[in-house]
């Protein structure tokens, strides 16, 4: 599948909107190379009216990173998925641009690396008193085995806030949760992706060799280790933790369990 069609299909899977920065090329050696083909593809799609830029709410510094684009009805027709197009009127830009971009980085990671699965992706869906940033249901195309993930993308000053504001609430709800009421018949895992306020989540992996970025990555690494040390009481098979800078490697066995083990997403 060529780059423009791939972007249209994945943008539709993502919920209809994304930025150029989300569609960087992980294989590229430089940040310029990571985005050169994406910019070309977006320009081509916009000229053909297959996607359209969304007006930003506030003044932005970098349009490539901060301006969202939405797929048009014509774009969904172009890839033969008209029935999945459900938006009416002009799409509004998200208020918290960085946070919404981070969520799509994670969702796109699933789409990139788990080709053997069919996806259901929802944003901010409510489950009793829980409202995860991202709900992902994966169904294997051959075996029909399912995996369900409730994803929280947390950008906070300290990990204590993640525990106090999110994890305690999740555990209080899930310990007596009626999963069948929401058709959650597969094992459900809670994924916590953490970044502190100093880390620029628009950075791409091609920028990680910069000294400024390396310092912030080391801070995040230590904070995630600290977070893991504080949540040993949580059920081992329910929670997984990841530093945001590893978003492009989420298919690798780098997720931390409450006991501090490194596992893959589909591991028990």
C-alpha cells in the first residue's frame, strides 16, 4: 500500500484525525527524513481534498506537530470505507493538543506493529467511573483470540499523582467490576504510559541522540522505575507501565509489571 493510502486507512482507524508528526517514519535516520515523505503525502492528500486541515484553537509554534488533519468523506470513499465515515460538519481541534497527539502516537503504534489483528479503537469511552484515554480491542484474524487494553496516557510532574489520581481509582473500580456488562469478555489490561512535564512529547526517536533529549529520557527512565517500586501491591497480570519515549517500541518486551518484570504486551 502506498504512503497516501496507508495514511488514509490508518487515520480512519485512529478516529479520523491525526497530525503529520504522528505519521513520522520510524525507520528514517534523521528527523528531516522521518517527515519528508509524510509531508509530501499530506500535501498530495490535501490537494486532492482527501484530508483537510483543522483550524487550531490557539496559536501554535509548529504546524507539523500541532495541527491536526481530518479525513474527508471523499478520503473514505477513496479507500473504499465510506460506511465508516461518521463525521458531520467541521471537525474541531482538540484543546490539549500534546495529550491528544500522544494518545494517537500510542494508537498508531498498535496499528503499525500488530497487522495480524482487527482493531476497535475508542477515545474517552466510559466504563462505570472509568474513562480511559484509549480503549483498544484486538481480535486475531485467524484464531479470533481477543485482547483488551484500557490505556491511560499520563503527563504529570510526579508519579505520585499517577498513583493517587488514576491507579487507586482503577483498582477500586476493577476489583468489583462487571466486565460482561460492557462485553469485555477477554482479559483486560490497564496500560499506563507516563511522561513528566519537562519531556517534549512531540520529539521523535530520531532526536533522541541530542544531549538535551537524552537527559530528559534518563529522568523519565528513573521516574518509571520509581513508579514501579510503589505499585507492587497491584495485580501482576492487570497493569503494565511504559515511559512515553518508548512509544515507537511498544511491541517489544519493555513494559514493566507491578513486580518490575519486563514483558511484552500480549504476555500474561
